[in-house]
C-alpha cells in the first residue's frame, strides 16, 4: 500500500507570495492533518480534515488555510508569506479521527 | 496549556548498548502515546504506541512503558544499531488526532 505523498517536496518563495501544498493520504484513509515543523517550535498542529470538513484547527493565523476533496486529498494554502513561515510542512493521514497517524515526507518551504 | 517534555535532547550510545528516552505530559486526559522516528529528509515514522489501559508494550528491540499516575512514559531501545540513529519524538493525545502534542525530540547517535 502506498504511503502518504506530498508535493512538491521543496519550494522557494519570497515574502508576500502565496503557496499551495498538496497531500495524498494512504488509500482508504479519510482523515488528513497538517503540521508545521521548525527547529525552534518543533511539530505544531495546523488543522485536521475529515470527510471534506475541517474538524480542528491549531493556533495559526488566518493566512494558513486548507481544504479536503472528496477523494480525501488535501491542500493547504499560505498567503502573504513571511520569513517565519519557512519550515517543513508535514501531512499525516489516518483512517478515522482517533486513529494512528502516518506521516508523509513533508514539503520544505523556504521564504526569502 | 498541554505540554509534553522530552529528555534528553541528545543521546549518544555505543552500538549494542541500550537507549532510553523519557517524556512527561501534563494533560491527565491523554490516553494515547505514540513514538515516532524521523530520519534526515523524511517525515516522522510511527514506531510504537501505547494506550492508557496498558502499562508496557514491546516490539522486538523496542519497548514503551507508561506510568499514568506519574504521567511519565519512556521508550527503550535495546541492542542499538547504527541505523537506529535518528530523531525520536514522543507524543501524547486524546484518542489520537488533533490534540496530539509532540515532545521537542531526542537526537540519538549510535556509534559503531
């Protein structure tokens, strides 16, 4: 069974731009969560989607948004990029909301 | 707020020795405790988990213990090998999912 895939793997953007990251969960998994990983803050929860609905949201500004499609694939968008948004963005999928999470390889975003 | 403390931040052991990583959590409602291994350039990989109705769980060279009264849980790796070198994260959550709080990580070096 294929694992969680994320595209692109690397991105370089400049301040003020916006970016869209994509995540394809493991086949059959309906829940997708997004995390931001930085050396200073560690792994921080962004949001979680289940059946195309955002179920939970972490403490991030409104510039961070996401959505989930009917095939469970998910995208997250960051608008008006800031230098501090440079991070590894990880997607994790699980069968249901309360099940074990499996992480993708992440998208490394660098904001210049 | 909820917090997970993880120690040590760095651990260096000789091949064949044991390694122990310890975590404490603050939210007494937490009932699911996964451990992840993250290698360079990859997303975290679930290596073992334990639920609050169990005190200990073992999988080959890896074991996890949980003390709910003290709100402590630990990862034990026996007969360490160079390929065990990675960053290990503990986490605590309520039924998995969005309330997963991660520890800051332990960088394990196994010297051949």
